[in-house]
């Protein structure tokens, strides 16, 4: 098992959050993304942090009555 095996890549985070890498960079500038760990030149993310981040981005839209 490698140290990064349980971590998510930036591509996986973007896919799960349904954002582009450019969108990720914009959100990162304002601190609205999950904590990243840099290993070499790549970013990795804890899946639990990513799940919390995705859940915080969900907005409920109630139908207009």
C-alpha cells in the first residue's frame, strides 16, 4: 500500500465536486476548498474532507408554490 493510495487526486476532487480545475483554483484563492496535501508537485486530498466539502456545497431548492 502506498501512502497516497487512500487519498484523492485533484482530478478526482474536481469530478466529485463537479468543477473544473480553473474553478478549483478560483475557490482555493478564497479558501473554499478542502485541505490539500502537496506531495512532490501533486496535490492530494483526504476523502473525508472532500465529502464534507461537497456536502457543504449542496443547496436545497424548494419548488415555488
